[in-house]
C-alpha cells in the first residue's frame, strides 16, 4: 500500500493534536518538552505531505 497525501496529513494532525493536549494538561517539564517534540514532528510530517502533494514547483516558488 502506497501512502497518499491524506495519510500524511491525517497522521500529522493527530500527532499535533496529541502534543497540544499533552502540553496543556501536563505539569512536569520533561513531559511538556516531549509534547512539544510531538507537535514539531506533526508539523514536519505535514510539510512532507504538502511537498508530496504540490511538489518542488511550489517549493521553488516559495523559496526561490
């Protein structure tokens, strides 16, 4: 099974939401930092999904 853009976006949004929930509900510093890492990983996965969908043309347009 080949992952589609929707798979990347779904997993990225889920990771981000789990990180936000943990960030807002936990009190220990280490746990808060781990939740922030989850949010960053979710954002990175969303960026990979967007790049897979729109390709390098949009990347060149944005950063070129």
